[in-house]
C-alpha cells in the first residue's frame, strides 16, 4: 500500500472524518467469494441442514455467537460470519464439517490476511500521528483475533430498507471493505441526520470505533453509522463485509 494513501486515511480519521484507501489487489474477489458461500451456508441453516452450535463460538452478552456463524434472528433476517485465523480449527474441533467448505475458508483466509496487513500499516500510522496513546503496541497485543465480518441480508420487505440501525463499532477502527450497494450512512456528531457516504468503487472506508475514542481520551469520536439496502443494486438482499481492528483495552 502506498504510504501516502495510508497516511491520508489515518489523518482523515484523527481529524474526525472517514478515510479511504484503495483495496489491496485480490481482496474484493476473495470477499465476494466468501459472501457467496455464506449465502449458501445461511440457506442450509434455514433448511435445518447444519447444527448452529457447531458453527458458532464465543457467545456475546446477547447470546449471539460473536465468532463463526451467528444465530439467525427472525427480526434481523441476516446471516453473519466472523472469521479469524483460528476459526477453521475451532469449528473443526466442535464437529462442523469444515472440510466440505474449503472454498469458503480459503476465501475467508485470503480476505483476512490482506486486511490484517492493511490494518497493521494503518495502526502504525495512527501511532505516528498520536504517539502517546500506545496504539500500535496495543494492536499487536491483540494477536490475530481481529474479526472479519461477512454479512448477508435477506431481501428487505415493504418500506423496511434499513439493514443496520445507527450504532458505533467496538473496535479501534473498522475497515468497511465490501458492499453490494452504496447503503452506508453516518450520523454526524450533534445531529440526527443520516448522511449517505458513497465509498468509491475499489476503495475501503476507514472509520473509528469506541476503542479509538477511549484510547485518544475523546479526541477522536467513534462514528455513529448504519446501512440501508439499495433495492436497484441489491435485488436479492444486501451483502457487506467489515474488518475490525482491535486493541487490547475494553471498549467500555
Ligand atoms: Fe458497524
């Protein structure tokens, strides 16, 4: 990645905005393959073809799996998969037939490694811009557990086009690296407006989460954001993917 691209993106983020960097070659193709396979996995789940408890792990406070395949909820109508390098072996040990999903895991692994490498460069740049916060050491201390989230929605119905309600992410930065339509929006600070942000084709949107806000003592605020389905571009439902770069601190 060009040093200036990484610098400009990090600088935009610490200045309160969203940064954009070109996607690493091969990243979009690998991610799209992983999402295509996730559609297949989700379909199988709805047909009761897989045991949920073997495909997910690390439940969060809501009882939803934070890693692997997340529980399907009627009110959300989506399938989510959080991948980290340890995922394959963890699911294999739980009895999931991972050997039958090599295309899925190979694509997941390629996407994850390209994004981790980019995240590493970005975190070094944040460390240079904010040298007193211990950012890069804390990022490396988190190991390889940074999750890459793939998400596929069922088609929205009627007027319900919102796929992710306004929220802040927990990590230090989020790398919004794939979406089928320009449905990403932010809620600017001190406003209730939903501002649509078009992430240029072939680019990744970088924005701060709660750990960034905490580690910078509020200098950089976590960005409130959400997504809409774009029916003309997503006739079969929205697909998107986000990589979360974490640091060792708690987000709370
Ligand atoms: Fe988010």
